[in-house]
């Protein structure tokens, strides 16, 4: 409640301390719910400094009297939710280890940790980022947020739009979201500093698009996926995603084919994995092609491979 009013007034803790004459430490305690029943004088000074009037002022004074000025933030449902996992996720052990290391990484003072996964289309960047975010979720008590930036589409999300969505997902009311990108980015960074969240920015298209979405200092982290290298982004930890190993590619195909693969002698799947260049998307599509071709052949009874093959 106090923090919300302070942010709406665009004041830092220190600025509010100066205007109200209440020490920054006391304010910080109040914001975190550590101060029980502050003096009436303190509360009035704060309400004055925040220019609260009418009902808002009365509610503020009552909650302060009961020591309940702490923000009880609840995440609005359905905004920036992490997509579901694919159930046949295969391989990528080294890459998942890289992500875990990222969480425990020390960053330079004043710079939050940012990971960037790059690779060509269909290589599995989004799938990997989602998997990692699910695995690492317990490390982010403030929540995990996922946003598609449509960087490769003709109309990518603007930084301003992305920030508005993220702020809403972080619980900021529409009327408290600043109009301009700079204001939005500043509120966003202060929320990320106070909470421990992971933000996954999928399909980033350019440096300009993501720069305002990066964290300042604090324990929050951002994970970006992009087809482009985004070479101009400084201070990010990079992972260039490459093809699956032959064993992983074969395992993925076997998983997709399920029982149908049981009759396979192994070598055919190996060859198919090679043909797909061990790329996950190509593997899925190639399997679909094979299954469709087998279906077309089935009525004429021409192919033994087609027998029993269905989607
Ligand atoms: N490790 C994996 N295990 C199983 N399936 C995977 C894996 N990685 C990717 N896939 C599958 O491959 C397809 C493409 O993956 P994904 O969408 O993650 O690629 P991408 O690199 O994000 O592509 P784009 O650049 O187009 O966004 C999806 O169908 C996904 O389910
Ligand atoms: Mg993707």
C-alpha cells in the first residue's frame, strides 16, 4: 500500500524520506510490514507528502494505525504466464546446466544477470527457455513471466507495449502505468529490484526492443531468445544453440514415433535424424511427412512401412 502510493507519486524511498521527514529506514520497515503501529504524526506526514486526500487518505491512515501498510501483492491471473512444457523434451543437458549456472552467477555491481539464447529458427530456443524456466521456478519467489516479442514478425512488439504488459502482470494498475517508455522502464526496474523474478523474453528482434526490458540491479533475471545475435547487447551471457547430438536426435524421433519406432532396427532412425540435421523442428516435420506418406500408401497395400501407421 505505502509502496504503491510512493510509486504512483514517482518518489524514491529517499525522496519520500526527504519530503516527509520520516527516515528512509522507517519507511522501508513500513513498506515491508516490519513496523507495527507507527505514530499518528508520522502517518499524517506521509499522507501529506504523498498528497493523499479523501477516501484514499482515510484508508491509508487506518491501515497505518493497524501496521498494515505492507503491499500484499497478488499476481493477476492469465498475464505473461509461462507456456506448458513439451512432454517429449529431449537432451540439452549441457544447455540446462548453463541456465542453472546463470541463476547462481555473480553479476557486476548494478547489473542484473541476463542470458541470451541464439540460434536458427526451429533449433529449440523457445522450448529450451520454457523448460529451464520451469526447472528454475523455485529460485524466483516473485514469479516467472513469459512474453513473446514477435521480433521476426512484420510488426514486432514495441518496448512500450511489452513494458505495459509486464507491468500489468507484475500487478501495476493500468492508471498507474506511466505513458512513456522511460517512465515504464523505470517502474519495471524498481519492481524487479524489489522482487526476485525471472522474465523470459521470447523472439527478440533487436537490441532497441529489449534494452528497456533489462533489469537494473537486484536478484531478478531476464532470459532472452533470438534468432539474431543481438551483438550490440552488452553485458549479457550468451548461449549459441546448435543441433542435437545424433543420439539425442534419434531419441527425439523415437519419442515422437512412440510404439511405431519399436520395430525399427535403430539405423533407420539414425539416418532420419541425420537427414533432419538433428534439428528438433525438422525432426517433427519429417516424421509428419513420413506418417502422411505411409497413410497415402496404405489403401493400395503397397508398403509394409505404411502398415499400422497413423497419427
Ligand atoms: N529439446 C527438445 N525436445 C523435444 N522437442 C523439441 C526440443 N527442442 C525443440 N523441440 C521442438 O521443435 C520445435 C521447434 O522448437 P522451438 O519453437 O523451441 O524453436 P525455436 O528455436 O524457438 O524457433 P523460432 O526461431 O522459430 O522461434 C517445436 O515443435 C518443439 O516442440
Ligand atoms: Mg522460438
